[in-house]
């Protein structure tokens, strides 16, 4: 069974403070930005913050639980392998996800620039929505 960060799904209750939901709400933005840094997302790369948010909300892999050390900092412990870590066990997955999306994004931008150069369109037309891609423009990651 997988356990959620907020204390549901069979996680031992004594490891989660009573006000866990308050902590999560209050510090969510801070934690998401901290995760973004761990994943390697740059401060200006707002379009990739959804990956950090997803990592923040992710289920722990089977066998992992969340605990708190003496300073109140949470860490992850695997009951099967007796491994403990301050890094989310799935962080590598999100690093790869970010890396893959970044490469796709760079390739996409390069193609866009090449197409614009080929078309040689004047600057004034930038405000007009392109007719063919208008309907799919808002569906990409990072909305």
C-alpha cells in the first residue's frame, strides 16, 4: 500500500503532527520551490514548476514512510531496506522528467525560431494568434 504525505493511507499516525495539514498549506510554496531546486529547476524556469508541485504531492513508493527528526525536519525511511534519506525517494524520477521536458522544450523553441526565420514574418503580427495552434495552445504542461 502506498502512503500519502498528508498522513492518510495506513501511515502510523504518531509520526505526523496533529497540524500536518496546516504545515502543508502554509509552507507548500516554500517546499515546492525547495523541491524544484533539488530537482534542478532554475529560479527563472517557472514553466517547469509543475514538476516540483507534482513531486510534492506524489505518493511515497511502497515500503517508505515519513518521519520527523529531533529538529522537526521530515525524512523518509524504508522499512524493507532500513534506508533513511532526507530526499524524497522518487526525486530521481522527477529529475529525469524535468530533464526530458527541458530537452523537448529546447527542441520545440529551436524549431519555432527556425520556422519564424523561414517565414520571415514582421514583428507586428506577433499579437495575432496563429490559426492552427490556437485550440491546443493552453494544454501544455505548466499552465
